[in-house]
C-alpha cells in the first residue's frame, strides 16, 4: 500500500496529538466521525486511530483477542491460583478482589497497570493464571514504589493538576477546575480546527 502524504505537517501533528489527550470521549468520537473513522474503543485507541490516519491514511482497527484467550473455549475456571484469567469471564468485582487479597495480601487493589498487562497477555494468546497475575502485580507494585512512574498521557487531568500545583501551589480547587475546563475547551477547539483543515486538504487533493 502506497503511503499517503501526512495530512498535517510535523509541528501540527504534535499539537493535535497533545490536544487529543485533553478531549472527552464524546469529542474523540466526534473527531473520528469527522475523519470517517470507526469510533469504537478506549480513549488511547481512538487517539492512536486518529493519528495513524493523519500520518499514513491507514485505518487502525481494534485489536482482535485470539481464540486461545477466550473463556468460551475453556471449561469454567474457578477462583483458584492456577486457574486461567480468560477474556469474557474475568471480572474486576468484589469477589475477585477478595480472592487477590488472600493471594497477595490486604494491600491489593485493582490497578490500571494490572489491567493493561492482562490485556497484553490476552492479545498475545497467553492468558495468565491468577498466580502469574499476582506475581506480576506484586513485582510491578514494588518497582513503581521505587521508580514513581509518571501518569499515562491519557490521564491528562492528573498531569494537569500536578503541573498547576507545582506552578501555582496556592491555587484554589475552584480556580483549578476552571483552569482545567478552559484548557480542555481550548484544546478541543484547536483539535477540531486542525481536523477540519485535514478534511479540506483531503477534499482539495481529490
């Protein structure tokens, strides 16, 4: 497939990429519709789909979970250390949390990094056991205590709050929220302007 010339110059790609992380899910879905792209998926998936299309013209679809990771292809898995955590059956519920507290300790809680890892294993067709998940969660929790990783880009609100607290330590909660909403609105406006310019350019080139 011949690579399409990017619809935005590199500087504007960077501006758009940053702005997309500030946008709400309904705004990201609208952005996908403006570009005639599928609008199903998580926030990061929508952002990646938009940017891939802007850069290459290719449409990035949702990843498909392999059959080897799906619960329908296995007997029912009870909550036991050596049972498989399978797509379509695993639940982040109170019963599962209580089981992990028995397996790991009372400090266990559901985390984004744990769910991200589980999804990665499913996509690799390697569903883990509960024991394997517990080992990963314990190891990663200890690593994060030492490294203190930054929040993900898609958690832009947390990044924004941390930045504002560093720059304006005396800012009130009300002023902080007002600044966030204004920044969010400004970023969304900027993103939609860039996306509309992409459509105009694409239409003019056809």
